[in-house]
C-alpha cells in the first residue's frame, strides 16, 4: 500500500527552513507511530507532502495504519494510491480503466487530475481525454463535474502517475515535537480532556497533571483517559503523567479558608503546584479546561485572581466554548464516555461562592494556610511516563487470577469498544459480556450479584486494577481472567 500524506496547509506558507523542519518532524512521527505495525515502513519527504509505503498486506494492519494517521497532528489528509511510471495519454487511460472500469457502467462520473512538473499537456487535457474515452469504452451514463456518482482521481508528479483510491481526513495542526511543550491540568471530565485534545491537535506536546483530592478510583480514571488521549493522538512523543496528592492541601483549605473563597483558593494552590512542576520540566505554559462563567470560579474576576499566583502563560482553549459544544467534541474524539463514568470527588462545595473575589481578600484568606502542606504534596508528586502509568499503578495490586473460565461464570471484556469490536472475545460454552473499563465501576452494581465475574483485558493490568477496586468496594464475586 502506498499513501500520499498532505501536510497541514499552514505548514506550506512557512519559510523554507521552518517548512523543512516541520515536514522532517512529521516524517519522524509517522515512522514512530507505525513502526510496530511495519518495521520496514518507508517514509520519504518532498516539498509539500510525504509518501508512505508498506509491503504489509494484512487488511487489519492496513486499517490500523489509516486509523493512526487519521489522528496524527500535522496531517491534513492522506490518499491511498497506486503508483505507475508516467506514459502517454492512452497509458493514463488504461490505468484509470484498470481501477475504475468496473464501477462506471451506467454511472455518472468525473475525472479529476492534479499535476506538478514539466509536461507537454495540462491537467485539463488529461481530464478531457481520459473522461471521453472512459465514457465511450465503459458504457458510462455520462459526465458531471458537479454531482458525479463515481470520481476518477489521479495525480501526476514529474514522471510518476498516481491513481487515487480513497482519501482519509486527519486532524491538521503542526507535528508534535515541532513546537513547545505544555502541562495540562487534568480532571478527566469533558472540559479538561477536550482542552488537552485541542492543544495536542495544534501541535503542542502535552504532559498531564492530576491533583488527587482523595480517591484511587478517580486517579485511575484520569490515568486511563490521559493514556487514551496520548495513545490516540500523541503517541509519537514520550510525555509524563504527574499525580500530585492534594488530600492534605484540601484539608488545610477546608479548615482555614472562608467557605465562599474555597474554590478560588483551591485553584490558586493547583496553579502554584503546576507552576512548580512546569519549572522542573522546563515548560512555559499551563493548560486548563476552564470556560467563562461555567462555574463560579471561572468568572473573569476570579480567573484574574487565580492567575496572579503564576508567571506562566495559562492557556484556556475552551474559554468561549458552550458546554454542549464541549460535550459534542468529547464524544467526537472518544473521551465523552470516559467523562460520563468518571468517579467524582467534590471535597470543596462552597456555600454562596464568590463570583468576583477580590485579590486582597483571597490573599488574606491564604495567610492562615500552611504552605509546608503544599510543599509536601509537591515532594510526594509522582512523575511517570504515560506509556507505563497504568502498569506502574497495578504493580502492587494482588487479585486472584484464573486461567480457565468455568460453566456458569461470566467473562466481562473490559477492553475499549474499538478493541473489542476488532478482536471479539469468543469462548465456547462461556457467557461473555462487553462492558468497557471506563463504565465498569458505575455499572457493575447493575449486574446479578449471585454470579461470578471474570474481568478480561489483553495484558491483565487494567482488569487487575478494576477487580481490586471492585473487591475493595465489597464485591466479592470478582476475579481476573488470564488465559494461558
């Protein structure tokens, strides 16, 4: 299979050195993301596109390649093509007939040609010649440039002819690794995940920072959605997941800060901590999912007071977005279901929260706060590479595992729906239910508690973590299914 990758249009207007650097980075990213599917993959760069060639023929692997490229920053779209040496007009016609001849009888069609290089014919010459001959020789119903039923697309580059089979859109933006880094404050909800996606799509490499207010289930949920975002949209780069234990910080706020100012003070403490971590990682910008006046702490006066504690640039990609638009985009990028089933921990519920907090009053409230508590939280922060974050969390978790499912037991496939659909789990004589890991904790209580349930995932890490959590919640009928 050969693909022609069209780069993000804004790259093409850059100066020659910048454009060359961006395209070189994109080629490197493509190799990184696809090399586990084809170690012999070839990526060649030219001025305004890249050519990707693989000798892999397995349809499942080829489909996975197109899925990954469809989610890669830096790519506008890519074309699946067949390549031939450029011949004369009759040869171009023969190649088009070879690929489209069977689809044309009785159909309205068009011929589209793009051309680059020096030739003694124009693109329109090709379209007219090939179109008229295809209509005559293939019994087509007619030609329409406005509403064709079949579109015959070709590209000519110097002495090469490309017959285009399909076009796949990607997400645009600049290649990850070509711009600066950011630190995204993640809660795992709709807002923070969409904000992270928008920053990654633009081409900014994003590390993830989570402030744990007191729940292992919430931490696991945020790790899962952060890992999902990285795996789907950013796996060309290695980034970190930072977890900061904020339980003691929250307790200090609850005990020493006026109720109406708790939300603003908590956000200021988070920004202070995030600034410290960003300094360690040499990052100049923080990212949050705040939108104007969505909640009381997100009014313009409160955001201004919150930002006073940091010299870092605070990026808020969703600042003027409507909530429903954010939810719709979360569903589009695949984080919506994560957010809907995210375990919540709301330790700060202000009574009559201030919507226009004054800086001097907030600073007065913070005078009683013991900053040593914040320092301890930062000392205990865990920085883990995102590709190892779930495995590391599950290292010390011990849960009974079984190698074989017995009659009467139910195996629950907790893999992501895409994985479960691509490679369905089928066990002879055993009931298999599909319940994604992000919905497991909230929906497990709906299951028949007289049955025995075996959790299954590919590596056993996710199933072990969720089984451990369910056991700690009092569900004794859970084990892990690890077939040999």
